[in-house]
């Protein structure tokens, strides 16, 4: 899936449903804000082309912080 976040868009802290397996996300552009954050405190690198793979389970809650300027694009998929 291709996700686009505009100014003030965000995704509150959550986790993927049980049985999803692994989540992968690749950052496609630079903007202010919109970082991927785990456990309400650990921010992932948000450089263009950076990919992150993490278990899609209740043990890895994450959120996308609000975009403050520009647009943030991610490509994301889930593997079972």
C-alpha cells in the first residue's frame, strides 16, 4: 500500500491484529514530522529510502507522528 500523510495527519499508537506476522515500511520522501515511533518514545530513522521491518504484534505498538510541513509518503506491506 502507498500511504500519504498531509499536514496534521497522523496515526495514533496501535498494533497490528494478531496473525499479521511482519510489517515492513519504506519512507519515500522527506518532510517535517511524520516519523514512525515505537512504544511512545523510540523514533525510527525517517531518511528517504529507509526501510523498517518489525513484528506485527501487540508487543510492538507504533504510531506515525503528525506531519508539520509537506507530505510524507510510505510504502507498507504485511507478511504472514
